[in-house]
């Protein structure tokens, strides 16, 4: 029997992975990330499309921005948000595909 090498995950890696899954565990954040995976959006557009208050959207975007899952750019007086981590978006899309195809 061959012995396989087992690599322990560092505490830092475990914490980062846990934080990503916590971010993806909230339905509102899932809606926001899914929308942003399809198009760049302003807070106003997101609140209209997702039927959420601008305050709720802004609050969640702040958390997602701090985790570097979304980024923003300013154009005149409007801020546009987009995804900043394609790995997490891929994970999200896989989870959605899995849930839709059960």
C-alpha cells in the first residue's frame, strides 16, 4: 500500500476559506455576486433588479469589498461594482448549477 503525503492546511488558509464560505452563505450576497457575475452595476441598478433597499445593497457590498470579492470604479457621480475574484464566482456558479440540477 502506497503512503500518500498529507498536506495540512495552514491556520491562515483555513480562516480564508471559512471566510469565503461565510460570505457565500448569505442569500443577499449570493444575489449580488450572481448579478455582478453577469454585468457591472451601480447600487441603484442592483437595488432595482434585486428588489432590495440601496442601504441593504451598500451594506453587503461593503462586506464583499472588504473581502476583495468585488471591486468598484467611479464614473462622475456613479460608482460601478464588478466581481474581483473569478475563483469565487466559479465556485458560486458551480454551487448554483449543483442546486439547479438536483
